[in-house]
């Protein structure tokens, strides 16, 4: 990865906690898509299709971005593109989230996990 000048602001969470957070967001939510829009956690199941999951993705991507910048690396466009999309009016104005958005987020979360794991090996 190309190096840039490191930021002086440390990430909000330490590297291990961030990796665990990425894992949790990626793996502990169901990809089930109910026929009707649901609110809360029906039956205690966390669903990726809900807006709250996408907000969690935004939050974790911002933390990952801090780790990358803190180490003086360039943030991959996949991360910035997804952040821009999930915070856009286009996304916020959707009547319903879709499986393609979940898939895209899963791919970027896996990229984040790989990048952060690489920092642990440095």
C-alpha cells in the first residue's frame, strides 16, 4: 500500500476491538430478508436488511478509515465509495434496502478485516 503522511489523531478504538467490531457487524447479523419491513429485533434476531445495520457499517468504516490514515496508508476506494453511498441521499431515500447493498457491505467489511489484520502483523 502506498504510504502517505500519518495523521496525528489516534483511532477511537484499539486495533483488536476494531477487528472484533468488524467481525461482529459482518458475521453476527442474519442476511434473512423478511417479506415485511421489521423494526427492532424480531425474535432476538439481528438483521442486516435493517437501517440500523447499515448505520453500524458506516460507523465501523469510519473507525477503520481512522486506523488506515493513522498508519499513513491510503484508504482504499472501496471503503470511501461505500461510505459515500451509505451516507448519500440516494441511499437514505430508498424505500427498502436490498440484498445487493448487503453484499457490497459484506465485501467491504471483509476487505477491512484483511487490512486491519495486516496491521497486526507489522
